[in-house]
C-alpha cells in the first residue's frame, strides 16, 4: 500500500515557521506536498480568486521529502488548485497551519487557516486546521506532536463527509500541558464559541493629507460554557471542534415556518 498523500497549506505564507513545523510533524505519516500563499493572507476568510490568474512557483523549503509550491492566491485557492490541477492524485488528508494565533469564536469566520481546511472538506477530503494560541513563547514543538497525533487519527478513522476539525493548542511549555498530552490525553471535543473582538477603526491622515482607516481592536471577554473552544484554551487544554459548512439555522427555520408568509396558499 502506498503512503498517504498529505496536502499542507496555511494563511501565514509559504515561509512561515508554523508551516515548516507542520511539514516536519507530518512527514512520518506519508508523502507531503505544500501549496501555500506566496505571502501572508491572514483573515481573508474563504475568498477565492476569479478575476486574476493564479501563478504557482515551486519552492525549495530544504526539507527532504517535501514538495512545495507558492501560490499567488488565497488559502482556499491553494487547496482548490492543488487538488484539482497540481497533485497527481487526490490527497488523503488536508492540513492547514500551524497558525500563529488561535482561531476560536468569530475568528473562525475570518480565518484563512480554517478556510483552507474547509475547502478540503468541501472537496470531500478529511481536513483539519491547526492553530497555536500564541501568547509569547512561540514554541512549536508540542504543537508538532499534537498535530501529528490528530492527523494520524484522522488518517486511520476518517471524518464524516463535509466535516473538518478545528484544532487550537494552548501556548504552554510541555510540562504545563495536561498529563499524558503526548499520548492524546487532555484533548477536549468542543463546540464553536461566541467569543469575538471589539473592533474600531483608527482614523489617520497620511503625509499627503489623505484620510485613511486602520482596523484595530481587542478581544471581548464574555462568559461561555466550559466546553467552548475559547474556554478550553483558557483552561490549558487542546480544543478540537468539528465544523461543517451547512450554515442553515435549523432552529430559526422551525420558528420562521409559522410566519404567514410561508403558509400554503
């Protein structure tokens, strides 16, 4: 049996330390091919390119066994293009990351990291997004072990069609992670929380007296159930949230069914 084909992407760009760490983590599991944005494309959501050509350049990451390409497009472009045109066969797994910063709550909607994995799920490929809740250390070694363990589990058991795993890892020294974390303990199956940001725009004036705006803000602290992605991270545990791209609000649909507008003529 041939080794699994693993496609890696991200939104931090082809040269990011997190992507390199992910390659190193997953090489023992199979054949690794990278298709990632040529520059950082954070917070672009699930945008795809339809009005400009996509350009692809092979890049030497100096990692034995890794074939890598830089793409001029978005994270979703990278996965779509790789699967449909570049790879010799459909990958067995799509992994996006390791992102520099968590992707929880409302961030999931904006995240290019999550969107790369979502594109994999849309294409019917088991997929996961991996993010490190960067708080200063930037130590990627625990994240590499955790990503490899979860990826191996997905390769072995698969995922429901259309579902991806959104993995968020606390930025803690190995000795402060839950006991047994290297063997898969201390990982919580979580729900997508509602944490968000208090956004505002700084109004500024450039040297030519032209007004421009710069988005800034801070995370809004709200009380949530303990099993949400954000609360799990705060507790120092690994959060694994199954996500899918059915955005229908089924509870609201039931409530709206009573409207006069929807009653039979």
